[in-house]
């Protein structure tokens, strides 16, 4: 199978970590979404990453759909079997991805608009969402037990993206959350290599 991805993308990072955890081999193909490469837009009309192309040519997107596909494909579970634990994992993944959505909105606001048109109000609204999410996570951090799940990989990729794009802007007063990536790396050794990178 082929994964179209970018190394800085937190959603790509999440999927790459999950595949490695499950022992699923992927041919990883770096793409630049700004260039709308035909390999990407022909497979995914939204032109977004990650996009997974299966051996029979089926395209699967977005990252949560890919995660569910990997879960069904593997003999090893990516999500808990018990309903309550499964819901916890799903909500953690949704919250982590939602924080990433807001972080990317800020990056795009600054990257694609002329400086005089950048809306600080829009940025502040996104930071309000991010801070609420991070405060919630700091108070309700998921435990890292013997079995990692999709929510763990989503949180790890989100924190990796924060470390990459917003160092020094999110850690203050959140000691538990700041320490979590190092604990996760002990449970999942490939984390330093697969977290979002420039």
C-alpha cells in the first residue's frame, strides 16, 4: 500500500505511527499539497494528506478513515474492544485532531495571507479553542498502559506538531502534558523519528 504524506503533517504522523505499531508496511510517498500533484488529486479530490492507496487502487482519506481501515486490516487491535474504552479512544483522537485543525488554521492564516490582511481576531479564536483543549488534556491525560490505541497516536502527533511549530507557546503551566511525549516515547520507540518534522 502507498501512503501519500508530508513529514510535517500531524495527521500523516498519526497514521504512520499507527501503521508501524500494527506492523503494516507502507510505501511512504512525500507530496507537496501546494503543488496539487496528480498522484494526490487523482486519488483524493480534496488534495489533502494523508491519503492511503490500497493494493487494488482504492483511495482512503482522511486520517481517521485510514486509522479505521488499518484497525480492520490488522490482526492487532488499534482501538479497544470494550465500548467504554473505545469511546474514550475515539474522543481523545477527535480532540487531538480538533486541536490540530485549529493549529493549522493559524499556520495558514499567517502563511497564505499578506501580513496586512492577517486577522488577529481569527488567530485568537483558534488559540482559545487550542488552550481549552490543552487544559482539558493536561487535567485528563490518557494513561499509557500495555496497549496503545489510536487516541494515543493522535495525541502524540498533536504534541509533536506543537513542539515543531509552536515551541514555547503552549507548555507553560501544563507540566503533565509537556512530560507526556517522553513517556509515550518509552512505550513507542519510533516516536522521535515519526513525529511531525519540518
